[in-house]
C-alpha cells in the first residue's frame, strides 16, 4: 500500500539548543526552516498527498511566557511569509490548521484564516499544521458537535458511525499512514489520537533540526517495506 498521508512530530528543538549551547530562539528558527525543507523533500514523492506537522500542542501553551513569546513571534512571522510564498500557489499547496484556533490572539487567528482562504482552492498536496491541538480534546469536541446534532433532531443516535464521527473532527484529512517522531522519544503525546489507530510508527533518534533528506528517505523506504494488516 502506498504512503498517502505522512504525519510528523518534530521533537527536540529545546534539547538541541541545550546540547549545542544555542539560544532557544535560534533553535526554533532552525526547526522552522527544517519543517519547510522536510515538506519539500516529502513532496518529491508523488503518492504522498498530505503532510501534517505537530506544530504546537495544547499542553505547549502552558510553557513560560518568555518561551511562548518566542514561539508566537516566529509563528506570526512564518504565517506572513507563507502568505506571500510563491510556491504555495505555484505548486498548488493547500494549507490547513487543525486544533483550537481560539487559543491564539485575534491577530494570529486572522493570519491563519487568511492563509487557509488563500490556498483553499489549490488542488495539490496539503500541508496541515496541528496547532493548539490535543487528540483527546478533538474527540471531545467532535462528540459535543454530534450530541448537538442529536439534540436538534438532525440525526438519530443509532446513525452515529465512524464515517459520521470523522466528519466532525477538526479536519477530514486522510488518516496518517505513517507517523514519525524525532528526538528518540517513543510516544505520540496526544497527536492524532483518533486517526492513528492503524498508523505505522517510526521513532528517529535525532533532534528535529538535525534531520536530513537521507533520514526522510530512509523512513519512507522503511514504511514501504512493511506489511500493513489493519488487524486482519
């Protein structure tokens, strides 16, 4: 089975900064640059139609005010750059944000909406950014939406199916065939909790800024060598 949907937990920016006696801002800038590079490397594979990055979890929002200030400043700058990046339109890239946008300032929300709207009609690959995201929260939010539909008499409880539940998640993107996490940590940390039931997992023992094109190629080749049974 071909790899269609690739999801990434780009972990280890802070530990990379510590290991290299580097300012945290610089490490995050390197990590952001690496994400753009990785997306371009992955885009060379014709079968891969969507790439999702775990950009900022709901739990990350409890970090220090200083660190969040760094992250928000970089994110806002990258949003502005992305809006004007020629390759988004030139390569027909569609950008989507999944998560709780209401956790962010109106200014950042406006830029996220602007980027989504600018690329909504693009028909090429999809770049999804999970931001203000938590998998359990997504499931609860989906359940609340369905409960409201039942309450309003729009659907009957016995009509609730996996297909209906999927439609009420933050995005109807294809469930990830492959999830890769860097830094050596071997857990998903609430990433795509509902969607990852049959995802193949790869844990790379490198900090995110250290990842190379060869690493990405190796991970994809490993996926292609596996036999997926989906519990059968």
